[in-house]
C-alpha cells in the first residue's frame, strides 16, 4: 500500500466502523423492543380468569341461574361489588378467618344464603343447591348429574 492511498483507506475503515456501530445499535434496539414486549405480556391481565374477575368486581348480582333439575332460580351475589344495594348481603368469613365474598341464594325457597371464597366454588354451590336448600331438595330428583340419572334409569328398566 502506497502512502498516497493511506487517507483513502483510513476513510474506508472509518465508514466501516460507523456502519457496524449503527448495526449494533439497531440490534440493541430490537433486543430492547423484544424485552419490552415480554415485560408487557408478563404484567398484562390477558388471561380469561383475570378479565372475568375484573369485570365481576363491580357487579352485585353476578349471575342468576335456573337449576336444570329443580327449576329453581339461584343467584350468585358479589358481596364486595361497588354497586350493591343498601340492603345487600355482607361478606362472611369461614372458620379460619378467610373472607367468603360470594353469596349464593335460592330465589324460590326461603333458605339461608351460602357463602364461598371463589366464584368457582360459588358456581359449584349453585349446582349443589339441593345440599343446602330444603326446598330444592324436596323438588329434586335425587341430587345427581344427568349422566348418573340416565344410567340409573337404564338399570331400573333392566330390573323390570
Ligand atoms: Zn331452593
């Protein structure tokens, strides 16, 4: 390499260095973006359970059901909802001091409301109303799942 070419070569080297620095910067930006997206996904309440929980937070009457076997109307109340009426049911606590926020009551019979800590358990309570509501128990074909009922019917026919 002659001395005359030296500045040219120097410039070319400088340009390469600048280009590669820019490329590193872009890679770093991409990596940062990815990290931001991951962080956002980690804190965003995007699972269904969380969304449901948030939506139900402000509704006193969560849902009213009609029991498939008894025809009773049973509803779940969120005792901590902000829109509860003045004569609302208040949250109860279980034997260990855990707050049971959801009340389940039968609208057709004069039974005591039942309390549950989670919406899932409250839904189970609706299904099992014959266990805690005397009226539902009397109306009910024994408290069984449809499958079990069908099987028992079949067995009974065989016996005849
Ligand atoms: Zn009932």
